[in-house]
């Protein structure tokens, strides 16, 4: 396949999932033979009852299975980058840069001993490249999610923020490196209706 054809396919399908299955150790399927194709700019919503496997599927889209589970079959590819069938070190290197994740509970995404500005800066250092680093990039990331883009706010710890503010910081971390795809697990929990609309528009 030519380079142009690969690039065109990548544009057409930013997220490509084929036959994805996640199992418990005994072989019981949690996610069974799921195939998804999502184009650039497209939004896909997943609806289901509690315990139906939504979060398990969301994590598998990053090439990750939580302890006690395993990705048993299938393929996940984001922007031409394979996330399944590769080692954990390689898959981890792509998380944040190629695909990012916003968990349902923002407190689980933020280190309580790390200032929120440092948490965003760490993501930039790991995945953003030289041009994206620096304090200005951190403050711009906060402004994008309608939080104060100033040094005083960036120096706060997660426990000094409301649940809704923590959620927006988690979203800022997920967006700051401009990944090709963002997987979000109930991202507007704890946000008022006006802020929900603004955040989703930014995403």
C-alpha cells in the first residue's frame, strides 16, 4: 500500500477496532467481538447499563486491560498506530500522544500530591514534544476547559478544587497533547449544563 493510501485510510478511520474481546481469567467474556470505526471529527457514544462493560471497552481502546482481565482477541489501531498486540511499554508510550483517556472519576486521574499545573506539565514532557512544553502551554490548557489560566490556580492541589474543576483538569490533561482520539468515560459528570456544553464544544 502506498504512503498516500495509508494516509488517506488514517484520515478516514482515526479509530479502527476489529473483533476486540476482553476476558476474565476463566475465559468469561466481558467485551465480546466488538468492531468500531470512527472517522476524524466523528463522535461515538456508547450506552449501556452499569456493569455491561463500557469502561472495560474504553480502557481496551488504549490497549489496556485492568488487573484480572486480558485482551483476548482483536485489534485496536488509532491514527495508524497499533495499540494491541504490542508490549505494554510500547502501548504506554502512545497513551496521551496518540490516544488519551478521561476517567469517570477525576480523583483517580489526578495525583493528590501533585499540583495541577505540574500534572499537565508532566503530560506535556512525556508526550508533547519540545515545542509544546512550558508554563504558557499549561496555562492555555486550563483556559481551554474554562478554568483560570493563571499561575496561582495552576499551583493548587486537586483537593483544593471542586469535583467539577477536577473533572476539567482531567480533560485538560487529556487534550493538552492534541491526541488523534480521546476516550471519555462520562466526562461531564459534576459539571453544570452551561459548562458541559462549553467543554463538549472544545472537545
